[in-house]
C-alpha cells in the first residue's frame, strides 16, 4: 500500500512540474496591465504658469511654483506656458512659444505676467482672488498659487489617470499609453490632454538668477501630443467604474524653432516629461499626471 501511495505522489509531482514548466505559446493572448488605480484619490494640482523670457518678474513666479512643487511631490505639476508679449519671438531671445500655449493663454486672458491658472478652476472655488475679474475668473497672480494648489489637492478626483511614455530613438516616435478609471460619474463631456514638456533649457531670461544670460528654464511646454489645443474628446462612458484606454503617438523633432539663439533649442530626450490631464471641455481640469519618458 505504501508503494502505491509513493507512486501516486511521485506521479503527481512530475505532472505539476511539467505543467509549471510549460512554455508560453507565441499565440497566447497578452493581457495588458491597466495603469490607473481603481481606489479613490484626491486631485493633483496643475499650474499653467504663463511666462516669457523677457518678463522680468517671471523668475519670481518660477521660484514660487518650485516651492509648491518641492513641498508636494507627486501632487503638483507645473506647465510653463510661454505665450504673450514677453514671449513672442524677438532678435536675441529664445522662442519657446507654441500654438497650444498661445490658445490657452488667450482663454486665460492674464492682465499681467507672470500669471497662472490652477486646474483652470474658478478662483472663487479655490479661495483665490482673480487677477482681473473683468477679464477672467480663472486667472490669478503668483501670490495666489499656493492657496489655490492646496485647495485643489484637497478635492476628490472623479477620475484616476495611469500612463506610460516610451521613445524609439530609431524612429523618434513617442508612444503614450493612457488609462483612466472613473471613481465618480462625470456628466460633463471630458477631454484627454497629453502635453510634452522639457526641462533644463538654457536661455537668456529677464530677471533670471544667478545669470540672466544663461538661465535654466524648466517645465517648458513644447507641444500637445493630443490633436488641437484642447485635447481629445472621450466618447466612452464616464460612469462610476468606467475604464478608458487610449494610445497616442507623436514624432519628436530634433528641435523646436531651431537651435540658434532665437530658436527654442534642441530636444534632449532625457529631459522630456509627459503630462496627461483630463478636463471638462476646455476648462476645469479634474486630474493630472506627470511621467518620465522611457
């Protein structure tokens, strides 16, 4: 009897080992990993910092924005949007302007620079004072950014965002995978926006410290990967528990506006970041995520 039991045990172990060592077939389906969390979370605050290379007060805005970022890692995003009279191309000055940035600045209607919007929320909803209420209810001066960011970060996010960005050096193709998970129903049409940013761009900057002729510009908006200026409309359901998955591709140029003094400088892939944000149409941003390019 003992021999029979031993034989059965050995046979069982061999069968299990054989099954565990079975190779995956080439045609077996690959189950994609869903990148977004399904647990409720608060919103990430996103500052659109309207700035310009010939704006002498703008470096103070950069310092204030960095202080908020340093105090809230992973919860605060900066997009430096060069689009105004201090940013338009001029001899001897770098050109960091973009079509999208110009359109976004025109919607915000700053009455001075630097200025900013925080998730494009109304100033009243985040306890901030508008820069000029007659022009815009979403735009504020730099003294209001910290309190506005704190208010946004305390708000529940109706959608979670997961994303991955990979760059193919041979083709210069950037592929961005985006997954959304809705923790609350959205009744207003939502848009997915994917922005490309670059850090460590050296340029002449009015008021820049320590050297205004060689100032480090960070979080610079380079282009929108999603079509147009306001993102791609989500046609899928945005009810509780809904999942949305998208893939976007973009060919990264060698530079923007050239590499001369009056250009926007070469693209350094290691300094690129991708920001994905979900907005209600062109306005309120209900969550955002910044990721590195791999």
